[in-house]
């Protein structure tokens, strides 16, 4: 966040949790990347706390985040 120039960074996938004190920081970082021309996929998972991705046995948002992350990796490795 403190860097003046973020141009040229690799594409990013940023997942934030709705009930997380770090949510706004993650989303601000995503906006800064976008402003610097970086391809960013940002998604907020509603109603969940910071460690929600580890709760995939109980939370559909965690299952969705894991699938979204896998899809993004698959896309990144199969492009080009």
C-alpha cells in the first residue's frame, strides 16, 4: 500500500470477509492495484469473519471462495 507505483504487478485475486476489521484494507489495496492498471478480481464474501475460508465444512461462502480461487489459478496457468 505504501508503494507509489504498482504498475506491472501480476494479476491479483483478492477475497475479503464482510465481518473483518481488515476488510477495508484489502479492498483499498485492490482499488490501488486497479488504479495502477493491474488486473484484479475482488470479491467480498458477505456475513463471514476473517478465517471463514477454513470453515468450508459449514459455510457455503468458504466453499465458494475456495472454488473461486481454484478457478482463478486454473485460468492463470492455462492462459497463453
